[in-house]
C-alpha cells in the first residue's frame, strides 16, 4: 500500500525498518524532520535517540555506537556535514559502518536553506583528511531514497564503511506516495565479531582505532581500504540510462536535477532533438565506465552536465568522457532550481549557434 | 613462594611507554585495579584519548576504542546508550578534555551520561612537546608561554571539577593527586566510588587526577611530584565537588 510521506520522514522510517537503532544529530534546516521523526519513533522499537550538543559530538557518538556494534546513523545538512568531516575521517580510518544523510543546502558559509548540490566535492572527494571514500547514493525520488536507506545499513556492514545518502534539499521536503518495505529483524543481522561489546578480555580484546604509527602498517591499511573501494566499483555502481542509444546530446545529472532533466529530454525529443540522460545513482563508486561507453558511441556529439552548483560533478564526467567528446555545463546555485524549460532553452540556444 | 603483589589482570602485559616519573602509569594501574576489584572483567569498554595516553588501548585488558582529540565523552555516550549494561570509561588529558573537548565533557556531564571519566591534569600538553594547556598555572613556563603563562595574554587556568559540579547531571566529581602514596590511595578510593556510581546507575562521574609531566616541565621526577603537591594543589584544590549521596 502506498502512503503519502514527506521525504525526510520517509527516509527516517526506512532507516528504522532497515535496522537503525541509534540516531545522534543536531538540528539544521532542511533535514529537521529526520531527527524529529526519529526522536519519537526510535524509542518505540527500543532504539536510542540523542540530540547532541553539536555535529562534531553527534558524529563521534555514531563512532562510539557503531564501534560497539549498533546500527547507528546521523543526518545533517551542508554546514553540519562540514563539522562532521573529522569524525567521518576517523570512522573511515577505524573501518566502522554507519549511515549519514546529507540534505544539501547552498553554500559556502551559512549559505542558504534552499536545495543545492554543492556538497559533491566534500562528499565524494574526501572532505575530511586522509585517503578514504564512502559509498555515496543520490536518490532522485522519495521512493528511491526509501529503497536506498532500507539497505544502507546492510551495505555499511558488508563493507565496514559509512554510507552517505546525498539528497538535495528537495528530496527531504517533497511529499510523494511511497511503498514502505517491511521491518527487518535485527536478530538476522550478521554478528560483528570486531565490535567492542565489552566482553573482550586478553586475546579476545577488540580495539577500534585509526592510529597506525608504523608507516608500513598504515600503508597496508590504506591498501586494504582501497581494495574495498575496488570491490565497490565492481559490485555497487548504480546508474540509470535514459534514451542514450541514439542520443546526439547526453545530459548527465543526479538527484532531483535528473528528474527535471528527464522532462527536458522528453520535451527536446518532441522537438526532434535527440537528447539522452545518464543519471548516476551512486556518486561513489562513480559510473565512469557507463559514461565512457556512451562517449564512444558515434552518434554522441557532446555531453551537458547539469547541477545545482557552479560545477562539481562535471569533473568526474570529464574524467569519464576522457576527452572523447566535449563536456558542457549548465547550473543554477544559491537555492535556485532550474525548470525543464530552462534546460530546453539552454540546449536550443547552443544548437542555434 | 607466596605471591605478595600481583599486577592487576585488568592491565595487559604490554609495557607502558610513559617517561620515567610520569604518573599516567599510576593512573592506569588504579583504574585497572578498581575494575578488577569490582568484578567487572569482561564487561568493560574503555576509551583512549589523543594525548600521551593514546596507546591506553594497548594497556587496559578490555575492549577499547580510540577517540578523536577531545571527543571521548561523545564516544562514551554512543557506546553506553547502546550498551547500557556495560561499564564505560573515558580516559582524557587536560588538553583533550579541558580545551578541544570542553563542549563534549560539559554536555556528557549535563546529560548525566552514566559513564566514568578519568581526567589527567598535568598542566601541559605532554604528547606534543610541552605547549600551554588550559590548566597551565599562571607563571608556569611552557613552549608556547616561554616566560611563564601571563593572564593578560594567555588567560586563566580552567577548574573543570568546580565547573562541572554546578551541573545537575553528575553524580560524583572529585579531584585527587598522584603526588604521594597517601594521595594515590585516596585517588583509588575516588575512582572506585566513581565506578560504583556507574554500576548503581547513578549517572556521570569524573575523577580529576593531578599528575606530573617531568619531561615537559623540565624537572626530575621528585621535583615534579613536589610541584604537583605544592603548586598545582593551590590552583586546583583537592576534594569532592559533587556527591549526590551526600546531598
Ligand atoms: C584535532 C587535533 N588537534 C591537535 C592534535 C595534536 N595533539 C595531539 S596530543 C595533543 C595534546 C594532548 O595534551 P593533553 O590532552 O593534555 O594530554 P597529555 O599528552 O598531556 O597527557 C595535541 C594538541 C591532534 N591530534 N588532533
Ligand atoms: S611527556 Fe609527560 S605526560 Fe607524556 S609520558 Fe612523558 S612525562 Fe608523561
Ligand atoms: Mg596534559
């Protein structure tokens, strides 16, 4: 049965059904419905909710809880995610599973509270210090956000790394009809032998740590992490291709911008212009090969990257296209969102030149 | 041969890396002995700080997590809230707890998190080579206050126990010294009391331990413990600042 839900609340409910039993966060618009919802929902399932004194503290509560074996999460929006970066780096270094939601708003600085995609860099290119990545998803509908969130803790546990759901503010705020999956049974989750559940003593002690003072050991750790990232590239890439087979112009867009772009593709097709769309669903691992394959198609003349930023994902599109075709950029920022017509007009204007 | 003294089972056999005359080692032993005496072996999660005690995870014979600088009380919160039946303790230095981690310690205390914090006040940043700490005494030399801490430039030392004792969350807050046998014994009683409060579910407990750092103070071990006894206790008076059992 489908029910009408606001994105943030649907994501929160999907987290609970996916096994989340601990939430730590600090209020920030436009994601407040997530902590508000979980503050009443988690106690119903025996989980714990804490409003921390800061994002710095919240992400470290996640570290503690995740290190002790809990399915723990936090959510925030851009300025708050900046503050969490130290903790995210430690969580990656200590190889802890957790889920982080970022309902992105405009920046830099305090920026604005309207939707944006300007956190692409801080999400997929690190953000905190050191060599690390997270598994990053960018849903373009509330249903997709629910589906991703439902399995996010399984993925985090499987790879022992944070999963980040990057939603532009719109995903959190729109109301859509969603089908909620059934509650997962925590007793079926794989046991975490590495977690500090307190029973360790002597040889069975568990240590959650990211300090490796010996260069050779740290190097080995980094290689271990990157082997895991290679596995992500093999097994976890998600991407939607729409009308690319005969496309002359290929739009690359993610999140809600991809939905707007899809309407524009349909409108442009109706005008006889052969446009297609590539929508990365995972931003890390990036669908590099899929984009590269499309770039090799003879029919494809050029790519247009469309983002709610000054152009961040375009760097990965360029790397994937690898000089085979030109890559253009169209974007809005500041919380402004383009309409399908804006995209149609952009493409038409370029075609007339 | 009769055994007259045995190292506590709550410490591993890994040798401490601390400098000669450093009281971190004594603090470790007291914490470990208390845990053993309370019979909580196999039920404990400890948290190591960033600071000279960063390798505490190699020394305590229990599950351990290593925290980012100052964030140990947040880790403790996350661990304890998801494992309420386990004994959780954080071990922190003065730079860690009273400077970069002030928000975390105050709010963990205010929430009355049912955890125990061992706070090593050695009035210096030991690990990074003797820079001024929030607890450095006025007039005390450090590598970043080379002619002695001056109030006009560096501000005043922070008294953490007194500050936290104003909150409703803590159940027990005490300051002890590791300068001599009598005080070490008192410190052990305070640490035990702090853990007993946690076991009884009474809420947040913290024991501050005035400690020595002969290396960065430029003193011999005996000069250093004398400095703790004679100078530090003037600024950081010993005592119990909060005890809900006595209120
Ligand atoms: C975010 C961050 N800032 C700075 C440091 C460098 N650092 C390591 S230990 C330390 C000071 C520790 O002093 P204290 O907490 O008093 O512990 P002690 O070594 O004296 O026991 C500093 C500043 C760090 N590791 N992380
Ligand atoms: S530097 Fe100071 S605090 Fe650190 S181990 Fe040496 S004496 Fe102890
Ligand atoms: Mg110190």
